[in-house]
């Protein structure tokens, strides 16, 4: 992975102390991704600690990046990282 090509959908706050980070790889997962992200959100919502979910799209050729991006707009602790090829 070339760090200069990696793109994120929003800036991370340097002042936020994150207790848990989840990194989720995704490649052509348009059929499953929203259900998976919703499950993770529901699970994390039951706890009182700061967290972030980083979804790393590895050059999907389907709608995975668009679906994840839309999901992230409504869930502030979720972030899409695109790794274009």
C-alpha cells in the first residue's frame, strides 16, 4: 500500500482519546457491508467508551466505497479509507 495514495473521508480529531479501534478490510462487499457496519454500530453503541471503525476499501469495483461513504456520513466514529489500485 502506497501511503500517498490512501484517501480518507474525514479528518481524525487529535484531541479524541480512542479506547478501541476496529479496522475492517473490504473488497467488493456491497451485498454485506451495510449489515456488517450496522451490527458493529449496534454493538459499540451499548458501551460507554470512545471508539472508531476504519473501513479500508482495497480498490473495490462494485459500490462498496459509495455505500460505506454514505454510512459514515451518519455515523461519526466510522471512517472510510480508500486504497486505490
